[in-house]
C-alpha cells in the first residue's frame, strides 16, 4: 500500500510545481480541458508510464485513457516487482473534484 500511495502522491503534483525538479509530476492536469485526440491519449499514456516506472518497485503493464464529460480516467495494470502481485489502479482527474481513485 505504501508503493500505491507514493504513486498517487506523484499524480497529485502538476508538472513544474516542484522547484527542485521541474520534470517531476504529471501533465494530466493541463490536459483536462483539451479535446481528447489520439495524440493526446498517447502523450498521457507515456506520462503515466513514466510516473509509474519512476518507482523501481512497480511497472505499468497496460494503460487505458478514457475521457468523460468533466475529466480524464486513467486505468492501469500495475505489477509490484518485489512481490509479483498485480492490480488495476483507476484514477479520475476531474475538473471540479480533483484527483479521485
């Protein structure tokens, strides 16, 4: 659960907000109001994989992006390397509610 919380914390930070590392965080907060094109989906998938793979204890096996009326839903299959355990993690980046899981 600590690994999962570390990942969730990373997604709470908008890329550029961390002064000591401007590449840390996610671009998704800037994408919520954009039309969901295939190029944008691919960009978000790469961002999600980068964030999850940032932690050597976990890998992203599959990432699915879905737009809904007020935000973006991320669904990814995670494998926790030390334990060889997999689970599906879902996030919603909502225009009004923020990040929900």
